[in-house]
């Protein structure tokens, strides 16, 4: 492992650990409004100052990181599993199944994602708690984000179906689900891992985009998306540099993920 | 030799003086170009079809009206009409017009143009929202030309305060081939680049003069850049590329005031209000027990008492807002009921009121007498930071009473669909942008049969006694010719609204604007258009502008 990858690994682990320790590091919590000190600069009480309605920014960054970093992998897991089922099976079965799956994935990819997400989010029931809303948001992201991965997986599975060792397995009398589980699926693993790792930053950014539109995680729960929204109207970086912390964190974590990902892509 | 030199010097001085005088006269006349932004594309240049803010701004700057509400004094002043008289029955208004006025294309202005404008305005096929305000009773609005400078407009039923409505009617030429491009206002539309800008140039035939007898307007032109991004607008203003921002948010205001205090203007509470309401629609898809809460006056009043309006004003608007009292802002000097006060923050009284009607606390959560936990959602439009913040602060205020509130932000079309068509919501926080001082402008909100009667619209007959009373009082004030009686009726409406709290009024944001030091004569006010209501009298100081 190169130094850069080691560093990336340390960064991701440190950020995850800090976010998990949010209860201890920021006991005031993410929702408490210190109304006597809105938009306060960093101080001993509020390490990153307070937001516009007096909530501790440090606490919100930690809790927001926890939400985005825990749920984005969960959404990636959902989308990768869906992609494995649709793309992997279609590629393995070939023929009309493959054409149908690819056509369906192409159709899905051609949909205007943002509008689709806004529509789906608007159709959701209103009376759900913030925690449920965040779960739904990431579930939607996971359910809608399988198409690109499915296309990649279908191509890989198609290649495997026509490979010599699968032909040999077939000639030996192995068919159906057993052939898929024993020979095809293990060989799809590197592609699945790669798709999983690629999806995580995509979902974090998607939630951030939804958050910027005010359609992501419900208040008062923070997420990177809602924290990034606070940068709207920031006319000068020099005035309040501490407000850039969520953006810096997002860039650092995404970069770290990309560096780790390049390591994972080798076997694929 | 010396005499010649002296004479030569005197001649030079005289020449320079002449040049200076000529230049100064030219500068006074040649006022340069004022620049500011429209937040969206103007939907129309037809003054009778105006329905959006951008078109409204253009109509204000280009349209000539018979009478004008002075944005500073809130009094009605003569413009194209020298005087006017309303008949005793309140159905006829007769205008005496100024003579010797021409449209921008040179065609003369007369009573025929007023008649043409009114006929076109009231044409039902035009679907003019400006015209809708003039519709009263059944029957057509007719005009009677008494002479080239006198005209009567006859309505089928009396319209209270009708003279103020003419502030919105830009007179069109009956004969000009240029149609709406021929105007009587201080500026004419010279160029329009879709998605980019609108250029207005001085109307060479504008009739007004300043106190020194110079023709108005002083400015050569106004460039209106179409810019929806407020960050960009503020950056351009700070760079000196724009001369004013008509309306700015409190966040931007404070930042601007911190850096350049002379540029930020707070004109005090505006006519606008932000408020919250509960869905009381009989067939709305919400549980029956929740509908019972929302229809309970005690529940609504308790929620109102639990909200800390002072905090909303101070925290969300940085102090640039006032706790709202009711349907009329205190800024509306005549129609505001000064006997009323904003609901004070009294969580203890709120809890007592709730307990009196069967609500009870259990493990920190509030339950109704049927044992249902008190939980509801508040919807508001995504992208409106002040409303989102207010909703979150209300969430915390009500949380102290054991009420669980879920804040939901929706894109505007989805929100409108939910609150006006499907009624699939529980509570909402929205705002009312009021441009009309007269309560007639709020008929569409207060009549129980109205579409904008947000908490329970389009009722066939009033479902509650107090709504029936509001209907009666609003109709009474709309048809009474006596201003005192109208005021009494509308004062009572305000009292009923305070007692029943169908709308829980939150704050009246202040009218905040930014005006460059290079703009001379600006006097930002609370009525729209806040900064350029006296555009014809504004001048630009080239020296100050260059220094920016």
C-alpha cells in the first residue's frame, strides 16, 4: 500500500471514528438552538461557531458526517445488490434477457434523475420523523442508482458466460443456479466491489445535491447536503472560513475514497 | 501687451466658464444609465396583462397612470388625471385629464385612450388580473367620454376605494400603431434581449418637470439585467456593476451593512407577512382526530402562544422583522388596527389552554383526550431559507410543549398542489407578499368561498359562524363608500382573525434594499417598488460611480 493510500485510509477511519463519537465530542447535540448566539464565530463553547439559528456547527458536522458516511454505503449496498441481480443474471442468461436488461438500464439512465428524485421525494408521506426521512432518502437513492452498475455487471457476466471455464463447466453437466453461484458469481466479485466503492461518493454527492435543493434529510437532522446548503450566500471565503469545513471534509473524504478505490480497481 | 494678455486670459476664462456651464447643464440632463436586476424574465410587456414582479417593475417605469399612490406618504396623488370625483352611490368615477400630453411616439393623449384602456382591461377574453380587481356585481363596466379631457367610468356595483386601483392601470394609446410600445411613463422599452436584459430609455415626450423646470426623467436609461441568482446580484452590486438591489434578504443585508453601512437601507416593517396555518378542509386526507385539533380555536391559539415571535424576528431576520399582529402590517398606516398586539410568547398559558380542552402531558409528550400523540408536519417551500428556519424554530418551540413537529420542505409546484388541490398536508408556513394597501386586495383570502382562503378554501357556505361574520364584514367594507365605516368593518375582521387564529401570523419582514452612493435622490420605502418608485427623479453622480 502506498503512502497516499495509507493516508487516505487513516483519514477515512479518523473521520468515521469522530462521527461515531459525536455524542461525546459534541454533547450539546445537533438540534439544540442557542438562540442568544446565532451565526456566532468559533469559540471555546462552539468550536466551529453556530449556524443561523444558533445550532453548534461542530456537532452538526459530526452528526452529518455520521449520517452521510453510514447511509451512503448502505445505499451503495442496495444499488449494487440490485445491479448484481439485474445485470449479473441478464448477462449470465444472455440473449433476449440481456437485451431487455440493457434496454431497461439505458432507459433508467436516460431519466432526468434530479426531477425523478424530486418527484419521488414529493410523493412521500409528510408525517415521517427525520430519522425515517433520512432512511427513505438514501433508500430512494439506492433503489434508483442501480442502472449504471447493472450495465457494467451485465457486460462482465456476458463475458464470463462465453468464457472457456464456464463452457467447460457446462460440458461437465453443471447448469442453472449452481453454475451461476459456483463459477459466475465469484468471478463477478471484483466488479461488484468496484461498483460498490464507486457508488458511495456518488450517493453522498446525490444526497448533497438533494440537500442543496432542500429536499434531502429532514430538519433538524444534519447531513453533508444540508451543511453544504449553508454555503449559499457566502460571498467571501475570508469572512467566515470556518463555514467551509463541511465542504473541505467532503472533498477530503471523497478524495480519500477515490484513492482507496484505485487500489480496489486493480483486481477488476 | 499686458492688456492683450489680460484680455486673452479673460476670454479663456469666459470660454471655460461657458464650457463648464454647458457641461453641467448637459450632465444634469444627461443622467447616465441606472443598472439593476430583475429576478426573472418579464412575462409580458403588455401593461394590462402584467402578473409577475418583473413585468410589474417594467410597467411601473414605463406606464403612465391616472393617479399614483405615493410610495412614501401612501397618499393618492394626481398624475395624468388632474382631479377625480366619485359619485355618491360609489359606482361612477369621473376623471379630469391633463391636456397637452403625448405618448412616447408623439400621439396625443385624450379621454379616448382612457376609454380604450378600460374596455380592453375589462374584456373577459383578456383574462387580466388587473382587470379582475375592477369587477363588481354582474354587468359590464362602461365609459362615457364627456370631452377630450374628461371621462366617466361606470361600474355595475360600487367598489370601495376604486380610485386607488387606477394606480395599477397603465393607459394605452387608442390610435398608435405601436400598441403597448407607446407609453406615457418616464421610460420606454428600447431593447429586450431574452434571458439577458431589458433596456429602458428616457421617454422624450414625458410630461413631468422637476421643481427647476427641467424635463424628467433625469436618467438617460435604465438597464435591467435578468439575474435570478441573488449571490451573483450581490457580488455585482459590491463590484459597482449594479446601482441598486430592490429587495434583499436579511443575511445579505447584514453582510453588506457590516462592510458598507451607507449602502444598506432598512425602511422598517413592510406590508409582507409570513404565517402558519392548519389544514381545516372537511374532506382533506388527514386523520379525523387531527382535523378536530386543527379546527379547535383553543388548539390554534395555544400553538400561537407557544411560538416565540421575538426570537423569529431576531434570529431568522437578524432583527430586520417585527412580530406580526394580523392580516395588516403596522406599516399600513391607515388600515392597521392599532388596538391589536402581537401574540406574546407564553408557553405556560399555551399549555393551560391545551389542558383545558383535554390535552395532557405523558412522559414529555402531549396527547389529546383520545390518547393520540400530538404530532403533525409543517410544509414549506424548499429554497426559502427564512421560512425553513422559522419552521425549525417553531419545531423546537412546540417541542417544549411535548408536540412533535416534522418539518418538510417541498419544491414549490408540489407544495401548491398539496395545499390548494389535494389538501394533503397538515400545517404550512408560507408568506403573503402584499402590494395593495387597501383590504379589497385581500378579498380573495378572507371570503370563505375564495380559492385563496387557505385553511379551508371554496366553501359553499361558511362552515363556522366567525367565517360567516368575516364574509359579511368584508363584503360590507368592499361596498361602503364611507371610509370610516370601511375601517370599522376591517378593524373587526382583524379582531376576529386574532381571536380565531386561522392564520397564525409570525413576522412582518422589514423592507431591506441596497442603493449605491452614486444614486442621488433615492428614498427607499416599504411599498413596491421600494428603491426606484421615484425613478424619474433619480440622478447618478458620475464621480461617485467612478470611485466605486
